[in-house]
C-alpha cells in the first residue's frame, strides 16, 4: 500500500531554533496516527507544515502522490487536508449553522458533497451532536461544544486527512469518551492524524504513535511498542527506571 | 442570518422602497430634492458598506471610485456627446476597472496599511483630475447641460432635470442596488465575506482563497460606488474635483458608521440622518459641523453599532 502522506527531510527553523529538523514521515491511508512528545518538541509546527499554515525551510511534503510543498493552505484543503485548530478558532459571531455551512458550501463546489447546504450542515451537526444548537451563536456555546463544532467544521470538509491538534484539551472526562467514539467514526472514511497529550486517549485510539523530541522523530510504533520503549519513557513519560 | 425568514426580510426592503416612492408625492419640493440627493449618495454608502461592513476592509480612498463614475459618465457626455444610459455604463465600467487595479495592488496589504494605500491612490486620482484640467475642468468642474440629460425611451423622453424624474431616477438606482446588496449578503458569497471579516486565517483553512474573494468584493464595491457617482453626475448635472477629495472618502465611512455597518438599510439611514442634521443645524448656526461632530461622538459612545446595528442588537435580530 502506498502512503497517503509522506515527508522527506522536512525542516523549519525559527531563527536559530530548529523546530522541525529533517523529519521523514509516512502515513498510511485509513490509519489513526497519534503524534506525542513533550512541550516544544515541534508537534504543532510539524502539522502546520503539513496543512500549509507555515512554509518549510527545506524538505518536501507529498500528499497522495502530489508534491504539495509549495501549495498554499487553501488549495491543500481542497485536496482533502483538513486542519482543526489547537486553540478553538470557530467564528464566534456566527451561528453554529453558518460555521458549518462555510466548509459545506466549499465542498459543494468541488463535488465532494452532494445536495444542499442545509443537508450537509445538519449531517455534520448530527454526527457531532450539535444539531439542536444550529441557531446558537458559536460564542454562546460551552467550551466543549466549541471543540465539537471545530471537529464538525473539519468533518464538513469531507477530508481525506483530518489533522486534529489537541482536540481533547479542556474537555471533561465524560466528553472525552464521546469524543473517542466520534474520532473512531471519522476514521472509517478518513485518515486521522492527531496531536494529543491525554495518554488514555492516545493509547485507546491510535493505530500507531509517532514520538517527537527536539524537532525529530524519536520513535514510532504501535501503542504497545511505544509504551515499552525506554528512550520514550526518558524523554516524555518521565518515568525513572533502572 | 440568525433567523432564516426571507419573506419577512424582502417584505421590509420592498416596503422601504415603496415608502420612498410614496414620499415623492407628499413631500415639499425642497425635501424632494434633498431626498433624491440622499438616495443617490446612499448608493455610495451601500457600496462602501459592502467592503467595510461585511468584509471588514477599511478603505480611505473610496472617493476615487465615486469620482471614477462621476467623471466616467460626465466626461463621456460632455466631450463625446454620449447618451445617458451609455454614460451610466461608462461610469460603472470605469469604477469597476479602477477597483480591479487598485484591489490587485492594495490587497497585498491589510489593516492600517490598506487604509493608507487606498488613501494615497485616491489622492493620486484627485491630483490627476486637477492636472488634466483641460478635459476635467480642474477645480472648477464641468456643468452638464440640460439638453444632454434627457433619456428617450421609445417615443417618450425623460428630462432628468425635472424634480420628479430625477427623484424616480435616484430611487430606481437605489432600489436596484439595495436589492442586489441584500441578495449578495444573504448568498453563500456573503457568508464567505463575513467569515473573512471574522477570522481570515480560519477561512483560508476551510479551503477559501480569501484574496480572490476580497478582490471580488473590492470590484463589486467599486462598481456600486461608481454607479452612485455616475448617477450623481447625470441627475445633478455637475462634475467637480471636490468629489474626489479626501472628504468624500471619509463621508461614506461616517454614513455607514452612523447608520450601522454590515446592515443593508444602515447606509440609507446614516446618509439621511447626517444630511438632515447638517441641513437643520446649518439653518441657525454656521458652526453646524461642530454639532455634526458632537452627534457622531454621542453615537459612537452610546450606540457604537450605529442606528440599524443597535436596532438589530436590541429588538430585531433577524435584520440582514
């Protein structure tokens, strides 16, 4: 099977800091991949390079056989790379409906969604459990619901790759269980790449885990392999052993 | 768009148009003339509002689009002897083309830089009008004779210097532009424009080419403002460089702020309000601009969303 997304020697420097340093990475279609690592390891910079929010200093990004390294972010979205923000970034002064209508009407024009805007919006809202709040201003939603709205907007783009940047941050435990079920549902028709700090979520969801440290990939493997990896424990899990 | 009730919304706008139509027959002559002017200039304010209110782009150079229409229509009539409809089209075409060029250049900036760049282009435009005085009449301007301001449709001719014809001409343009802006802001494109205003970065990450969308908005705004300018030249028969000065870039901003940015009826209400405050106060003091200024300060302090914006916020959430 050919990977959906690969990077080669991907690097990004901020001044003297190598936030992402020569990363070779491959993502298989249909998998749920978690990216973990200590704060400042370069995770968010890495996924920003994938989504096109920032440009790499060097290296290449290939999505579905197309070199997208120089492609602006909005065009990558049209190819099917969706990104949900770490800091909730919904349109606060628009209704929940309008927030989701924006990605839906976008995908209507390139044929990834069929039918009417309303149908597409309600489908995305049903999946995230926000249907009864369609008329509410996004600013008036609770934080947990805003995170769900963020995911609904990502879903409505009908992505082939959905990048979730710390989606469970700030959610209550009860909300997290629903969230795990939601991401599993999404992964049935899209590849999911998530940055996550919550270890039970990572271990419960991910098919494979990539561990970042100082801008480089420290380790990669199944949850079991990562749990058993001594280097990872030193760098990240903080366990003192031996 | 909190409550999708197109019937109610369209009924309100058509009601406003019908009210303006009826006013023609009951208003004294003086107010009839003033209203014709206000409606023509409200079109200018609506064009400005499209960009400022809905997209959130604050231009300080819209006088150039208004005067592109003014001169585009006025000079073709004056020098080439064109008829009124052709001149109107020429004016709008000039404004739209200018907006395309200015948009391509100015949209490389945003925020304060966008304000300065648009203002500077408008100054260039203003100085060019003065420089080419041989054609434009310089600071004296040009008067378009009554004979050139007659439209012949079939066997009937309409003389735009006649107060009622002039009023109806201004109302026709106002109505068309009002309904176009209403349809525009309720459309999918309108939703994208508001999204750009609220959070451009997020809009890009939903797959939108925000620069292209903003460019379309600049051209639409420029075309509407130039329609206002062209109509002004043809209805009132005067083309002058003062319409290209910085004052006419700031006036639409004030009208829109006063009436309510990002409301479809705000531009009319703001223009109307400002005209009448000026008109009434100038009747008993030469310091009328002082009173206008105080009125603006009070409004910004107590109703920063403008007249229609405050009404929408407090009572009528469904107003577009």
